[in-house]
């Protein structure tokens, strides 16, 4: 009954024909809103797809990385350096210390204190 009363009131008021300009402006506004909503939906889905793709690529790259070996295997792979490796390291360290030293005599004194063999042999030969 409410609908009939509305029709009767419209007819009595003399507004039996809707305003064309108002109708067209509302129609255009509604179409713009629907297009905007469609674009927002498309942008949201595109962004979500991009994020998912990047995430999947990152996960696939992480899975291909070799991890740290278990502690037991890590220590079993380590080998004790042999005497030739130790001697080579000490020779390089002594040369580096001598090259970088401001006072060569204090460096030689340090090498004799740690009983670096070439320096101790040299000093024994001179004495």
C-alpha cells in the first residue's frame, strides 16, 4: 500500500515525468562508480598475483640454497693442517709483520719470544 500512496502523491504533485538531466547525471555517476570499482578490483587482483609470484620465486630460490651441514658432518670435514701448511702460514705472517712494522727490532724480538724457528736459528748462528 505504501507504493500506491507514493504514486498518488507524485501524480498529485505534478511530477509525473522525471527530470531528464537529473536522471542522466545519476546514470553517468553510477556508471563511473561501477567502472572505478571494476578498476580497483582488477588492480587489487593484479597486485595480489604479483606478490604471490614474487613470494613463490623467493621460496624456490631459498629451497635451492645449500644449508649448513649438520654439526657432526661439519666437524668431520675439517682436517688438521699438516706441518707444511703451518710453516707456510707462519712464514707469511712473519713477512707481513716485518713489512708492516715501524720498528723492525721489536718485531724481531717478538718473533724470538714466540720461538719462530727461522729467526731463532739465525740468531743462534750469529752468536
